């Protein structure tokens, strides 16, 4: 993983941890928001809204089911923010 | 300006939980200013015993946020209608974050809520807002999330 990617992953982890009200270190790239961190659909929308504001992007709500863990969130944000790495 | 009777055509809330009295200003898609007058006859003050300190008659913070949230809900509905649309389903207050209370409202005070849109989508809205009594800012909510849920989904009970 590049430094840029790892920095971004940590930035995303902070956002997710704040919304899910858990410690950032509890969230791994593949821990499941619903099964492992008790997330529900409202939390998912909140995560999406924060990411949109933070990166000034628009993410369609149809992407919500895909955003089930940190790695998937990274991939979705990468796609809509046009990150190259 | 929208009066109480008009608010009942915008919000599903009714007495005694309809917690705004009048909309003073609205810019659809952007912001709203709404007021609620606090009185000694609020249901939350019913049955209090005599001899309590003044603080016992502070309007409860949870209801301040509810009232502020309803101003936001009105803004959402009015914004959707201005675009020839309507939020799909029942509006549900999803989350309030980063709130701070720096004062209180007492019987006789008029709370003025100023709510600003952060993001509006067909079935979710994020807003932030402040509540003022005169020139005192008594509450700030950094982020409020509301969603529109189909009736069928709500009737089915909670899901993950």
C-alpha cells in the first residue's frame, strides 16, 4: 500500500469510527460495519453524507449496499473522487 | 411566513408534539427560520411540585433538538415542493451530532431556530442549526440527519 493510500485509509477510518462510535483501531479494512460494528442503514447514510462533504463529491445512494467495510468505502470514494492510487 | 395551520399541511406532527409555531423565513434548498414560543403550560412542565428552582422550568434540551429538527423537516418538505417533488415516505429523525447547549429557554421565551442545509437528496437530508432566544444562542447542532422511509418499511419494524 502506498503512503497516500494508507493516509487516506486512516482518514476514512476516522470518519467511520466517529459515526459508528467505536475506536478507530477496531475497524479493520474488512471488518463488517453491520455484523461486526452494529451499524444500521441510518449510520450508513451518515457515513456517506460525511464523505461527500469531506471530499466534496456526490455518491449515489445506490452505492450504499456496497459500502459494507472500510476497503469497500475506500473503493467507492476513490471511484467518485477520481483518485489515481 | 407560514402560520401554525399551514405547518400542519407540511409536517405530520400534531399537538402536543408539533414543536414549531411559525416559520418566519424560508429559502428552499438553503435555510429556514422558525419559532416556538415556550409557555408554562407545556406538557413537559405538567405536575411539577411547588417550590422548585427556576432551572426546573428550563425547556428540555431533547425537546429543543426536536423543535429544531422539525424546523429542518419543514425546510426539507418545502424544498422538495419548490422543486415540484415531495420526500418519499415518512420523515425520520436519524441522528444529531456535535450539539452544544449554552443556555436555556423558559416559559415566556420565544425560541428562534435557524437551520441550514448541508445536503438534500430524495430520501435523506443533512442539516445544521442554531437556536436563539433573543440575542442569546442557546443551542447549536452541528449535524442532523433525517431520512424518508416508506410506510411499509416502518410498519415492518426495525431492520439492520
